[in-house]
């Protein structure tokens, strides 16, 4: 399996942006690619929970949530770690809000939230992406635990939260996925820790064509 490291991926994204594929469009492409995989697996999906972190991985999750809502699914967004920081992720949170998607925080999940998350058709892990290293904080570890123990299809965006991209090191409490949709290319962790990633699917987000 051909792989790129997190730094190599960051450089590819920078080059693609400079070549005319904006970061915001790459985020849209990533979220739509993950959405397409999800719909292919669950064409009759009725509800989903999307855990979104504060970085661009969370931004990808907001795109998936919006597309699911547009399809007619009931969707709950769980902000994990606070509000997003990168401008493109902020934009996609705004668009998700405008779509009428309810939003809660990982620190204030009530019984009805937990019941919805653990019983819905799919749970999307968009808390941490390739930049994660070290240990999960308490909020993230609790949210990852809820993801892992949910009954529905568990999909990670790029890599499961708590897994280090290059080393494949698994932090305590790392979320376990059934499917991991990774963008442009596989990362080292997908072959190092396949039991955590589940089935890994590489999705095109436009970088290959723009850099030809």
C-alpha cells in the first residue's frame, strides 16, 4: 500500500492550494467522498452522529453532516474540544448550522444524546486527523469510547482519533472504526494498526489531477 506521511500530505495540500485547488474545496471534496462511501454502505441511512474536533478533520465532519442532513437523515453534531479554529472548518460549521443540524458538546452529553448516538445507523469520527500525537484528553477519550461502543457503522475520517499518523501508536481510548476513509493516499498508520482502522478506503479529493 503506497503511503504518505503527515508532513508529505501537508506539503501536497499546500502545493494543490497554490495550483488552484483551495483548501476549502479540498475539505468539501473530502467530506463528500466520505459521504459517498457512507451512502454506498448504508443507502437507507436514517440517522447519524458526527463527532467533530477543532481542526480541519472536524471541518470534513461538518461537510458530511450537512450532506447527510440534505439527504433527509436526522443528524447530531458533537463538538469535541470546543469550537473549530481553522477558517475553513469555521465556514463549514456555519453551513451545518444553517442547515438546521442540532449541535451539542462532548462535555455536556445528556442521556438522550447518548441514546441517539449509540443507537443510530452511523457514527462519524472526525475528532482528530493526521496532526494528532500523544494522549487523548478526558473529553476526547470519553467521546471515543462512545463511538467505539455504538451499534451503528463506525466511520473514521482520515484515521481513527487517538491513532498517530506516522508511527501507528495507539493512545489509550483510541476510537475503533469499521471503515476509515482516508484522503488522497493511505497513511503509515493504516497498515501498522489495521485492527483499529478497519477497512481503509482511499478517496480522491482532487490533488492528483491538479498536480499532474
